[in-house]
DNA sequence: CAAACTACCTGACTGC
DNA sequence: TGCAGTCAGGTAGTTT
């Protein structure tokens, strides 16, 4: 489940292999692989040179020797793998980008996505930010991230705190796993209303989210199954470090109480009923 | 504008 | 064995 740490693992892995390479050919294989708002088909990328790969929250984008960029969102199950072009293709292959090389067998970037919530899109940028991201807030690792402003934004809201930190227009990059982990670390119940928290509690929560995501990036992301892999097809190892997510019934490592799972709009929240009041 | 819904999607799993 | 139901969940769009 790609949240910020998984997307960053993909970004840095891709960067190592593809910056400076030219895209020889690009193809899409699924009607939803390319967003309907894309200003051009993938074949527009034939011949472009990859200059850089950027990330904000869970969004990635490729910059070229052109005015447009290629934005990628992995959705629930998307992967971007770098593989030899003769490597066996997944049945969920949605798009491929053949890269320049002197060798007979070229490398390719393969976009694979079982549940098809992910997408690609060719777009223009404003001040270095692609149009798809115009309403996406900065993530906590960005130099211009304004912690104080985010705290004030959250403090005046009347929704549950977990909803607020999952809202990508307030702070980006946090998904269900790291939301639960950050709330546990800062001892905040997921259903507390934002305006009932102190500014210090909100600050501690955001710092906890940043800290747990930083650890996950170091570990190469979180993986529970074969859905998420880095660009080499290797899984992340952060799942063993999770304190509450997916641990219903286990003992809280801080106080020993049983971890609980409650419904949360078609998904789950995991928390410690003793530590998180 | 804010908050809370639902739709989108596939495959693994559960219960009868 | 088969089949219906449930779950996983990020984002976009709609409704309140």
C-alpha cells in the first residue's frame, strides 16, 4: 500500500536507474492507465530524455528536456519496476517505457497495477508543480513545509483527527497505515475532534508521523504481500516495526492492553484503547 | 467552504 | 465445490 515512504522508495530507486536515459518508446495497455485529463498520449514521450524524478506526498513526476512532465500515482496497488525488456510480463502490466541503452536487451520502466486505482498523466507545471497536484498540500519532508500553519489549520477543524491527517489537502503523504502508527506514537485516539486537541498535541502527532515515515523510508517501505515492491522487485521490511496497524488483539508494546480495530468509513483504525484516550 | 458519503477495482479470504 | 459477501484503501466526485 504505497504511502509516502513507499513512493519515496520507488522514486529514489527509479532515479538511480533512469535519470539521464532517453525513452525510446512508450505504450499504454489499459484504458485507465492514462488519466482522461492527460494532455497527450504516452507516445508523446518517444525520444524525451529523463532529467529528474520528483515527489510530493504520494505523487511522483518525471521531468524531461521538455515543457511537460509525466505524473504517476500508484493508487492502491501500483508498481513502477525497472526490468529487462525480455523479463516475463505481469498480467497487470498497464504501461511500459523502453529506455535507451547500448545493449541488445534494453531496460524498461513497467507500470503494473492490479486494482487499477493508479494512473499516469502528461501535464504542464506551474512553478514546478504539475497541475494534478495544484491542491495537494506539501508533505512534512519538504523544505517549505509550514508546521505552524498546518497545526493551526487542523486545530480549527471539526472532523476526527484521523480524517484530518489523511486529508491530502492539509498535509500530504500520510495513508491509513502511518496515520494509525502516528496516532499511537503520540497517544491520540483517532476519533478525537481536531478542535479538542491542543496545538502541542497536534505538533507531536505531525512529528510522530514524520518520524515513523522517516524510519520506514530507511527500511525501504512497508509490505505485507507481493503488492508493493521497490523498483528491483524487492519488498520493504518495515511491516515488522508496526505497533498497531494490522495487530488487532496483540498486546500494546507500551502498556500491554489489547490492540483494537474499529470501522472507519470502509476501512479500519487500529489503536490502543488504554494509551489512546 | 467543510464534512461525509460513494464509486472505482481485483483478488484473497470467509462462511454457508 | 460453489457462490455470495467482506475486506483492503487513495482519490475524485457528489451530496449535505
